[in-house]
């Protein structure tokens, strides 16, 4: 490979290498490689990851995969929304809102992103995701389905889609529903950020390990007797050992973490029978707690349609399989692209950065069930759905 080709390869949004273990098996290392955008997910990144993960899944000499990211700030801060924004504006200008299939880029992006997320959830080999730094939105989609999920002292996780007129997609409807109590609904409505301990409590992560131990963990993985039979157990033992070392090295006394501290309160706030009551409970809460105050402010400023969708999806999908959830989210996400709030949220937060979105409808009271249920209108038959093959 010449110097120009080397530079092009190094600039790819995802990089891949293989490490040979002591017993001759190999470990695949996949690195998200767009540090300047906090490793935001692009369609090119999705395609590279999907292709390589499928190749590794079929390789009998490949024992496991490590999914990591370049830089110290973020594992992945979410999707690259610039391309989506432009295609949504074109769709709206062309009067394509009536047919959610008219935005071909959005169709491709969500289909391939959700396929990748589903692949990670159902991967036949262990995947270790190293969730250091910011892990938001689509980044949680890459992390949530991995067999072994590590967070560090710098991890900050959130599903803040309410701020851009979307909803917690990438399987969020599925994994938020499986959190303890009413945590999933609260995180969706508030966009609240959580650290490592609360990520484990919320079932988004499995191990808290100091980021400085990462190379020692990989070195330990290279010495394991990988055999294809109990590889997940071998990986778990390495991570548990590193976790015990980290816990033993901590001299500080850990204070209460927000989800632990407010778990009962969150359950009380979010257990009301209607969304209007839940929202009222949250926004009328009198509290001096900065974490709760920030969540309240996010809900107040966020898209009312997004709040309605998050609540409706969690109720509707409670007994759905993962594959059914991804098929449902695919339809809903394309409706979000066809309607106005998603583009408006991106404009206000990312394009113009005025942080003054003009939501339509402007209030939760104006979101009627008839209007909201339109998000679930599916133009495909069961067998023709683009994700029909997910089982």
C-alpha cells in the first residue's frame, strides 16, 4: 500500500486490526475513527462496521471483538445528522411528507444503522464495547447490544433525542423498557445524563473499569485459552478481575448516584396513568437537585411530539421482540423525518445553534392521539418491510 493509500485508510470512519493470541486465535479490534465529530455515526461508518463484523462472525479463528473509539472525549456522541438534515429539507420542499419512503437517504440510513445494531445484539461471538467518554443516542445503540459493556470513570451516557425532535431509537424502545422501575421513561423524557455506576444500574453497562487499565485488559485477553466454547466466560473473568482491581484502588468513598438516589421518586413521578400527568409531575417538582433541575428544563424545552412518542412507544412495544421493535422504530423514524420537528430540532441545536426550536405542535396538550398515531402508519406489508428478515 502506497503512502496515499495509507493516508486514505487512516482517515476512514472505522478502522480494523487483528491481534493474535497466545494460542493462535485472533481478536478483532474495531475503532470508531472520527474524533473531531465525537465519532458520530455516518452511513459509511455503519457500512464498514457491518461488513467487518459479519466477516469476523464467519471466521472460526476469530475469538472475539473489541469495539472502541479514537480519542479521549467520546465513544460515540450519536448519529451524523448533517446529511439527514439536508435530505429532510429536500423532502419537505418537494412535498414528500405524505410518503415516508420518499426520503431515500433516510430510508437507507435507518435501515442500515438498525441492521448493525441488531447484528450486535445477536452476534454469535463475544463483543466487548469500551464505552469511554460520551456515549449518546446512536452510540448507545452500538453499545447496548454488546455481550460485554465497559464504562469508565469518564463515561457519560444519555438518550437526549427529545432535544432534537426525535425519540430514543436504535433499539431504545426495547432497552429502555427493560430498565428497573420507571427509569426508562424518565431518561427518555428528561434526556438526563448518567455516569458509570448508574449505567450499570440501568442495565446499559456491565463493568466499570478505569480507562487507564484498557491496555492491561487487552494484554490479558491475548493470554486466554480461546476455544470457541466458553469464550464469553473467559472474557467475563478478565473484565471482573480488572473491575476488582479498580474497585480496590479507589480510595474515595463513592457518593450516591442520581438514579440510585432518586429511584423511588422517579417511580412516583412516572407511574401516573397518563403522559400528561407524568409530565406535570416532573415539571412541577420542587427540587434543589441540579441533576433533576436539568432534566426538568430539558423536558420543558423539548419537543412535545417526542415526549408523546417516547411514552407511546414504550407502552406499545412492551411485549414486542427486539426484531419487532426495530421494525416499528424504522417506520416511526421515517415519519419523524417526514414531519417537521426532527429537522427543526437539528436546525436549532446544530445548524443555526440558536436553541430556539419552533415545535409543531407547540404543547403536549395539542398532541392529539389521532395525530400521534399517524407515526405508526406503515406503508409496507409484513413481508415487504425493509427489516422483514430480522427474526
